[in-house]
């Protein structure tokens, strides 16, 4: 999926009703169509795992999965997600890939302050679901839209690689 052209999306300056799925559940909201998805998730739906970092889609703190693809929710107007599936970090709580990532993050103390962790975990989870990790550069490329202000990128990449190894060992695959 390519990123939709938000500039081409129909403009809905007034309040309207929008329907989509969040974490597997149907959602129906009435709001301005140009409201950022991040604000709706946090303020109206109480899903506070996605965080405000920059408001410019440059740091990844607000990352969600939009139809399975990591997407910064601060830059997506609600009108653009009508009929789509959104998964927040809360929606991945029982996911085996997420649990493996969380274990690796704890083992390697990959998150220093934790502010970026939700977005990083969303991006890493999508990567590990979609690709067999062959090298460090794949992880770095998948996380290039996630900024860790504490400078823990090295530990984060190592944690994702450790999780990839654990997942492949559990599957009985040796993709490296």
C-alpha cells in the first residue's frame, strides 16, 4: 500500500460521522474530518499509547498500523481512515510478535525514557510480521521514521534483531 494522498482527500471542514475499525472493533465518531487521527485516538477513544511528538510525521511517536502499514497518526486526517483498519500499540497487547519484542526490549534495556517505545514497537512489529530479517540494515531502514531522543537506537536495533532470532527459532526456521 502506498501512502494515500492526504492533499487529494475530500475536505470535510464541518463535523461528519466517520466509520472505521480500531484494534478489531468497529468505531463510529462524529468530528471534523480534518482532525488528526492521533487526537481522536487519544482524546476521544482513550487510546493513549500513541504519543504526540512533533505533529509533522517526523518522529514516529504517534505511529499506528493503518491497514497493516506503520503510519504516523499525527499527520492523518480522520476523513482519510474511513473504512480502514487501525491498530494501536494497545491492540497488539496479546500478539506473540509484540510479546517477543517486549521481552527483547526488557532484556537489552532498549528503551531509556520510553516515550518513543510505542511507535518503535509498532514499526518493529510490522517489520517482523512482513520480512525475514537478514541483516541489521533492514531493521535500521524499518525504524528510520522513529526518533529516539535518548539516543538508544543501537540498543533498539539489537532488541529487534534478538526478537527476530527468537521468533525464527520458535518457528523452526533458519532464515539468516
